C-alpha cells in the first residue's frame, strides 16, 4: 500500500513538473530578442522617488543611446533627497533632459501609476518608453526596443531585463520571474488570443504609442494597482489592443532590490494582484508545490531509504519528474545569465516564493497595509 502511494505521488509529480518544462522549451523559441535598431524619435519617461543614488547613472545611459532622437522626462515624485537637484543639473547641460515635479498624490491612486500618468501628459513625442530607474541600458536598447514595437502587431510591448542580484533572497527568488513567465504562459497562444487573462508584462520596461495609451486610459485605468506589469497589459487587451513581451536580457539589466527585506516587501507588494490573488493562489500552490518541490523531495526520500517499498516502475518516474523540475531553470540560467547555484536551490526558492504569496494574502484579508518608498499601500 505504501509502495502504491509512492508510485501515485511520482506520477502526479511528473505530470505537474512536465507542464512548465515542456512549455518552457517551446516558449524559449518564441521569446525573441529585439531586432536591429532603426532611427526613431521617442520620449523616455522615468518616475523617480528618492532615487538620488541611481538616477544620474540611468540618465547618462539614456542620453548615450544610439540611433534615437530622444527626450528624457523624469518626474520627481515628492522626493526628500537630491533626485530633483541631480536632474536639474543634468538638464542645464543637456537640452534633452526635462524635470517634471509631481503633483500631490490623489486619493485612490498608487504613487507609480500617478507618476506615469503625469509623465504621459508631459511627453512631446508619440512613441514612449516607460523605464524604471533601476534598469541599466545598453546603447542600442531603446532603439531596438522601439524596433520590436514597430515589427509587432501589439500596441504595448514589454521587455524583460536580466535580473542582477546581490542579496540572498533576490539571488534565490528573482530568477523565478522568467520561470513563471515561460513555464505557465503559452506565449504563442497569447499572441493570437487577446484575452486579458493571457496578458503579461514587466513594469520595469514598457514601450507604447500615444494614441494607443490614450485609447486605453493608460495608467489612469489602473490607478489603484500596485502591479502594472500585469494590470497595464490587461487594460490594453480589454480595450481591444494587443500586447506582447520580448527578451531584453541582452540589452537591459535591472537591480530591483538591495536587501533581503526589500525583496520580501517588494514581492509581497505585488503578490495579491498576481499569483497571490484569492482566485489563483490555490491552483498555483498545487502546480508549484506539486511540480517543483515534490519531485526532488521524492527522489531525496527514495535515495535516503534505498528506494525500499517503491514499485520498480515508480523509481524512473520520480527521477524523470525531478529532471523536469530542474530543466527549465538550467535552460533559463544558460539563456539569461542566471546563477547555476540558484537553479540548484530552485525547490527551496519556490517554497519561499509560495510563503510570500500566502503571507501577502493573509495580510490583505486582515486589512493590514504595507509601505513602499515611504508610502502606505493597501493592495487592491
């Protein structure tokens, strides 16, 4: 009886692990990089709140862009450091730089969405790049990203940068951004089926046109959201416009967090509008725990006990399930320059990731707020 239970668990583990493994293999073929750059005009729009430590680095990288006639518009969102002063100094030296001072945050708005909405009103070009300050750019990044938009039938495209890590939790968890995207979203289908449920994006790097943004309502349509990476593409799709994603790991790098505490808070902030939402957390817990934690646990248990009481046929099934667990992470480590040791720690990373989702949901149900960038936040 115990042997049969082990066998059934191995079969379930294989089925749950095979889904993201197979999908990742197919998705890696269509998750393309941006094409060669062509000359273009663009407004680069950057919301900034207390970013004095990194804003000049970003601004100089943007201004060094090739094959693009650009303006750099930075919105200072009530910073208490030298963010505004740094941009004002750069603007005196380069006419392409402009500082916009943000207006007070209205009730019902998330700070980033309000900042991006104001940037949209200030833009003078018709092609826009919304960029987070913690993104590092190659000189051809902006032009190539606009080329991807030009070549795509989509009205909003989003690049996924390579995620730079330093603290333990971002080393452990941030590679899961690519794992979840490529393991659970059928990219080919999402390009022909415009359902909002198939929308995806990365809030660090969006490219769109003025007319499409205005048609959807832009960031005003998602004013209360804390997770524009999901909600802005959904708003476009609800308006009948297509969205797409591309691999920006060769032209952009992002260092989102600098401490373990910020990693936990940052992922918690977005959780309940994604995997940690009430409607999705149970299915994803089954998928992730059953397909990414259970297979290595079964193999470890089998090795520790010498596979006693296991049916002979169940041993290769459990081993194949474990292979399917690790296959996507090692493929992604090779493609996106991720840590191999982080890939080895994948089951532990998934367990921590699921814990963040459940804690975030519990806080939401209890009505507890968190804070980010000095503001109190209440997930919607």
